[in-house]
C-alpha cells in the first residue's frame, strides 16, 4: 500500500477491507467516501467489481468515481483471464465459453 498525503491518493491491494483503509486514512484526517453498509467485510476489489455506492454517493459518487486506475497482475505462468471469463465465470480448464 502506498499513500501520498499531498495528492490525497492511496494505492491498495484488492483484499484491503474498507474499515481498515478508513482506520488508516483517519490518522491523516481523510476517509474513503464510498460508505457501504458492509464496510467491516467489504474489500476494495469487491467494491470496484460491483461499482459500490453508499449513503454518501449523492455527494461523492460511486466507486468508479473514486478510483483513478486498476492494475491487474497475473501470477507467473497463469493464463490471463479474458473479459468473457470474468463475465461468465468460465474456469481456466480450457472448455469453450458459451
């Protein structure tokens, strides 16, 4: 995780839980504005995948409005997932996609 106080940006892994992120940001007088009801379990990656919102979405927008970029990385030797794989839940076993 990389935090830049001057630009008010943070780089976080997809498994970071929202409450833990906000606990860190609170020390700097900041918070992540997407405030889902399940913040104790919600991960940044899951919130991005669902384009989460919350009670403050009228003012601060959805998850997509608060994410500058997403960088996906694969394990060495892993078959990269295609958009179709992600949409259909197809496995990496090589079968045909519907």
